C-alpha cells in the first residue's frame, strides 16, 4: 500500500475544545500546525455541552480558586493529582477571559460581567454552600466555545484537515513520538503527518457502553492509538454515569427535570429514592441516584417487559411548567421513548457520560510514562489534553462544568509546552519509525482483505452489551471477572472484522471498523482495571468493597490511593502514586466524601 | 448500487455523524429505511439540511422550530416520522 509524507512543526489530532485551544497556542507562535479531525471542527462533541464552564470569577458572589480546588479534590474522591488541580483552578479565570476576547458570547449580568450559575458540587468556603461558578452562553456553551476558537484559528492560519481519520501514533524504539498516520476519508489515501510535536485531543470513548449519552463519534481513537503504541492508560475504570438517559437510546435528560420536581419510580410506582437518600431524595448526587436505580433494577423492581429501566415521572407537574422550564424534554420523550411525558412517565437508565481516565499527562500537557525509575517521565514529542487525557484532575469522579475547563486549561498548556519544546529543545524532525508506519499499513490491509471475519456492527454491539452488563454503574466481583474473559474473546473478533464495502470514498464501513479497533482497547483497559481495583471510589463502586471505619463507603486509601496504569501488551497493570502535594498551598487531606 | 451513487451516499452518511446523539439516532433510522430509495431530490434536500449547525438542525427535527423552505420541510417531515423510538430489550 502506498502512502505519502507531509511535514509540519506540530500535528494536533482533534478539533474539539482541547484541540482548538492547543492549536491557537502553536499557530500564534508561528509554527506550522496541522489539525486533523474526523468531522468539521464545530461538529465535535464539545457542541453537546450546555451546562457551562467553571471559573471562580466571583462575579455574582465571593469565590476563590482555592475553594474550587477543594471541591475538585473532594469530587475526585482524592484520586485527582493536587498539583494539576491547583493549576487548573488557578488558570480558570485566565482561560475564560481569553475566550471572551476570542469572541465567546457569554451570558452577562446587568453590569456587563459574565453571568454565573450554580452547578452540582461547586461550593464556597471549602464545601459550605453552593456557589455560582459556571459561565455559560445560553444553552449552547460548547458550541459557542468551538465557534470562537475556530475563528481564532482561522485568523492565525492553522491548517485544518477536515474529514481525516488518524490511524496510529508514529513512535520509535526509543519511545519518542514523531507524528501520526492518517487516512483521508474522501479518497482513502494514507498520509504520514511527520511532526516535531504531536498533540492528542480526540475526546472520550463513551461508545464502549450500550447506553451512552455520547454521540457516535466518541470512539476513543486517541486512547486506542496511544495504547497500541505502548503508552499505558490511566484510571480507565472510572466512568461517570448520568442517572437519566432515555432507556434504549441514551439521550440525556437534564438534572433540571428532577430539579423541577420530577420523581423516579420503580415498577411498584414507589418513589424509591426516599429509601436511599431521605433528605435529598431524587436530587441526591449523580452517583447515589445511579446506584439506587441500578439496585432497584437488579432486585427485580425495574419496569417494562424486561424490567430493565425505571420511570421518571413528571405527570404531576403543570404542563405549562414542563413546556416553559424544560424545553425539549417533551420532544425527547416522544422521539426517543415514544412517550408523551405530560401524560406518562419516561423510561430512564443510568447512562455512560464521561471518561475520567485516559492518556496519562502532567499539568504541562506532556504525556508521561514510568521509565528508568521515574513514575512520570515525559514522552518526547507527545502531548494530550481534554477528555482523552488524564491530567489527572477528575480523579475518580468529575464535577460538572470542570471538563470544559479542563480542555481550555490543558489544551492551552499542551500547546504552550509544545511551543517551548519547539523553541528550545527540538530543532529538527526525528526520522520516521518505519515499523510504526508499517503496522498501520498492515492493519488497513488486514481489514481490506479479511474473509470469513466478524461483522463490525454485531461485534461492537456485543462489546457494548458486555461492558454495560459487566462494568456498569454498580460492579460485582464475579461479573467483572466474567466480563474480562468475555471482552478478551470479543477482542479476538475485533482483530478479524470484515467489511463488505471496499470502496474508497467515505467508506463508512471501513471508518467504523477502524474505530472499533480503538473502542476495544478502551473496553479492555476499563474492565481489566475495574476488575483489579477491589475498593469503591468515586464512580467505581463494587459490591464487595466493605464499608468500615477504616474503609468508609468501601474506599480503601491504605491500599488503593493510587492511579491505575493499564498496558495493552499482556493486559498488564501497574500503579503510580497520587500527587497529594499541590503547587503552592497545603495538601487537602483525605476525608470521607460526603455532601 | 453504482459506484457513483455509493460514493454520494457514503459521503452523506458520514455527514450525518453529528455532535448530538439525538441527531445520530435520527439519521441512523433514516438510513436504515431510505438508503436504497433516496432519490436525487432527497439527496439534495438532505445535503442542505446537513449544512446546518447541530442545535439548529435538532430544533427543526424536534419540531421546536419550523423552516420556511419547502424542500427542507419535506425532508424534516421524513426524519420526524421515523422517530427512533427506543428499543427496550
Ligand atoms: C451531553 C453532554 C453534555 C455535556 N455537558 C458538559 C458541560 O456542560 N460542561 C462540561 O464541562 N462538560 C460537559 N460535558 C463533557 C464535555 O462536553 C466533554 O468532555 C468535552 O467537550 C470533550 O472535549 P474534547 O475537546 O476533549 O473532545 P471532543 O469535543 O469530543 O473533540 C474530539 C475531536 O477529536 C476528533 N477526532 C477523534 N478521533 C479522531 C481521529 N481518529 N482522527 C481525527 N480526528 C479525530 C473529532 O473529530 C473531534 O474534533 C458534556 C458531555 C455530554 C456528552
């Protein structure tokens, strides 16, 4: 198979929030920068974000980055690295104001300052009471953000390669990175992007689960590419589930529905949250509600022919309230559940929403791996930011509005560090590693020539169902172990997928088969890491983790206050310490996470 | 399917990969039903719809907003009538 080589100073894979932010940094500094993206930049998944971006601007009431930092550490169930968290929270105001200068149309107060609203888990004065910290642009925050940053990139001459699919990282025997291989979807042509700096900003992999709020595009490509190139994946057992995705479809029903008085009911019509959270009831935190729902379903009180969902009831609310305060919900019910929510309750299940783990990085956006006795040695030429990366600021559980912040801060940071490296350390392109290129060619060849192979759609579905059942919201020892075996079997099928359509132009069958190669790496990393971690922490909750005074809610700091590292080779696990020391302030000491 | 048509359909299909899951689900169903029969007029209507921003497109498909363009309106009607009702398994 033929390929051509194109040279750039920097290549960025991904044009969502993280990729666009990183690109601004490089292009502004005058470096020749290519941004590859599977879809037009402003159709990246960041568009779906509505809630807003966190920053302790204190425009409506007193706020402080140190309070934000405390909330984030606590939210992370102490698995987040405190240096990276301090860095992010301190940088928040700067990146938000920058965004404003790029033209982001934030909602405003009468005095012209950015309007801020409260969001779950964000508090003032070290956990005292809710604070207004989220900055939004109506219900199109993510979309407005991408527009502002895309325009800025056009101005500073970033070169976009739209509808290109990156296939593999080019990494040599010394472990250094010198670009990516990619396919032009329009022609099927393969090109090697040879670069001095390579930044991954490919977003999350929420599609490993059957029920996911993520768009189809979220297939974890960067994470899969990194794993294939021998980079370990960090904390992949931690996935945030949103309690209310429409059963069978995944479409998110916002927390606002319960905020307005929506009630969750089981098959007996019981308002079961009264038993699990007598005070907060249906408004308890995401993980508590998700687990309660799962318990109801597991104990046979689910609804529907297969008893596999619960009901979100708003039929008692005045129709005017629903139509006015919850626009879109009525339509979502009709379109995706066949239910008129004014008259009937909506079927909902806890649904995969956000990937906390990813490619290990430090707060500078450098990808780091254990090497030569150092736990976090930067990989030369390789950076990552956004949902595909693990800085780690979200630890075991992300706070809402912190991921848009994450991609701004670490997107910028990755770009800035790359600029510094280009200026001071990396003067020339390192020769391309031929064997890495050959591996991509062999992978595409294999797919094109496979006979009697596995069907892509069916194999993906088998993976998604297995993940949902064996590594969902609530995890069981035996189920996890079984799930590992099952996922390994499915990985065998993924290695033999077959496509019927062999055409060149926008061959969606081929694109999806190549995406599945990435999804399966994420699925393996997730289930193997989850199987090994025998405690409960944040979003990872196991039935066999004992709640005792030493291990409150099953969290076992003595043994498990550490990051997981999963290596693709041999499905092997390693661990590294959590960075408990912030940059300038005192450590936020371990405590039981209670709200 | 001719090679030409295959290429055109594949391109449209890829452009149906959107940032919002709502739209992905709608288009998934659409292709299941119309891949074989979509005519040139349908292709053109779909193509111009796909130029829209995701939130605007979803506002049309979900019926919150209405388009004045009759060609687009017919396509939106088609997308709406095959609402991808969840399959409870
Ligand atoms: C419904 C929903 C609502 C949310 N709301 C909020 C919110 O209010 N606040 C908040 O902070 N967070 C929110 N989140 C989370 C947040 O939106 C995401 O974590 C964030 O947008 C991810 O941004 P990103 O830049 O990392 O990736 P993305 O925006 O997903 O971009 C990934 C980019 O990588 C490209 N790409 C991927 N693979 C390849 C490849 N192989 N080759 C070339 N290009 C590739 C894609 O084309 C795309 O451009 C929400 C998430 C969901 C699902």
